[in-house]
């Protein structure tokens, strides 16, 4: 029996050995082909990686974002996705959504009707979520919105009710942190109603101004302001200005310049507060009228400190058409006359806008007597020149 088994195993061994030799012989060409493929693989992989990178960059450049629209037929704000059905975000008289500069967020107000208690919403166009940025209260509601940059919106916020308070002031709000700061500080006689656009870092806006104390008569106005992302915020306490900070003063004063520049016969006067060693700025309709408005600005005698205050200690902004020219004129007078003269308790430095491009500064012994002018300075910003006359008849300080 063992012989038969051995006899059967021997042919099987021979057959298996032959098959093994055949496989080795046939596998040699495959081994060379495999080697050739390995040599080509790095180039091919590099090409594949390049294509993949390009695809990733294209995907990054064109993110998969939702779109948003105001449906003009249904009057609803809708969120749109490719191939999907519109999702209604607001159906209560919403405003037209405005997108951030990078297209990743949108803002809208709902409801946006007159005397409606409205809220401001921010929509994330990555995932379609939204959150409430500004909620109404009994004294304020959002009325218009525009994007300053990808993280900040400018919002008109004002009183919700009545035909008199149709506008408000501008506030800058961080959409991520909800941090809010006032950009303008008009009283109720001047109200911003529309944020028109932002071009080259300049905000264009419009509004109304009441021309009588009863607020029955009003006129429209338009203005602009430079939006400086690097400017320092001046409000509340005094802030020391250096030569490099001149633009800070200019930007801050420009924020409410329309009230002064659009109102005729308004003069800006500086009187001396001896106990604080400062100058206090006033607005008045007539320099012969001692019924002056409340302090708007405090200037230190060295011309380097500003403090925006009113009678309650709240921050205010000085308003003028040419703030830097006022600063230049003030320094020009001070350099000629010195603080000894300007610090006299009964003397006033008065600014008048006489012509289109000319600004005149006077110093009076009293507001009632215009003949008591000790000095006048005329500044022409077009020619950038001063014409001045100092101390008529060589009158000395007293």
C-alpha cells in the first residue's frame, strides 16, 4: 500500500515543480513591467497631487454658500441652496438683505415698516443659521443697515414711534461680539435716515434737519464721512493728541459736520473756563446773543487735549465743515497772541464761515460789542494761506 502512495506522490511532485517553473518564467516580464510602473509612479502622483490641489483651491475660492433674497412677490426673505427649495427666514415686512463684502454673511431688518418694532438679523450663509444682532426696546430700534467690512455693520438706530423721529444716529456693531459704539451723536433736530453706500472708505448718507424749534419745518440733507479703521475713538475723558493724531481729530469732528455746515448763521465760539484752564466750544445763532447752547467741546490751552461733554457728562461731537482749518486757525492765533491774552476771562475766540472757502476767526472782549475785535485771521484752504491782522492800534494785553 505504501508503494502505491509513494508512486502517486512522485508524479504530483514533478507536476507541481513544473508548474512552479512555468510561473517563475512567466512572471519575469511582469516584474519588469512592475519596475517600469514604479519608476513612473512619482511623476504620476505629482500630477495627481497638482490636480487635487487645483481642485481644492477652486473649491476654496468658490465656497458652497447659501444665497439669500427678498421675494418681491411674497415679500419674504428666503434662503436659497443649489437645487433645493427656498427656506423662508422672515415673512413680516422684512427689508432687502445686504451681503457682507466677502459674501459669507447677510443682514436684514424685520419688520421694517413705519412704527414697527423691528430687529436686525445676521445670517450665516455657510450653514443658513441666523441670529438677532439688535433687538428693539421702547426707546430704540434699527432702521437701516450697511456693511462696513466683513465683521462690522453700520446701523441707524432711533426712536420707534412718531412722524418726527423718522431717523436716528449711526452705530458701528461687531457682528461676532455684539460690541457697539456710536459713530454720530446728533440731537433730535438732525436725523440720519438712509445709509447710501461706502466708496473708497467714505460713507455717504442722508437725512433730515428741522429748521424750527417746534420741529414743524424740516429740510433734507446729504453728507459723508471717512471711515478710518485705524482711528482712535475719542469720547468721554480727555485724550492727548500728537501731530500724528491729527487725522483722529478730523475724522471724529467730521462725524457730525452736517449740522453746522448745513445751517446758516451758526457760529462756533470758544470761551475760557479759567478753573479748568480750558476753552469751551459753543454753537449760537448770533454772536450778540448770550443765550448760548450747552458746551460741546473742551480744548486745553496747549491745543492737545479734547474732551467731548455736555451738561450731563455724556460724550458729544463738535460739528464743523472744516475741522482741521479750525485747529490750524486756533494754533495760528495762539502762536501770535499767546495764552496770556487768550486766557483773559472776558475774551472770546469766535469762528465765522464767511465765504465758500474762507474762514475768519475773531477775538472779542465781549459778545455784545463786535467793535472790540483784537484779532482776525482769514484762512483760505484752497490756497492754504492765512491773512491776519494782530492787535489793532498796538493795544496791549490787560
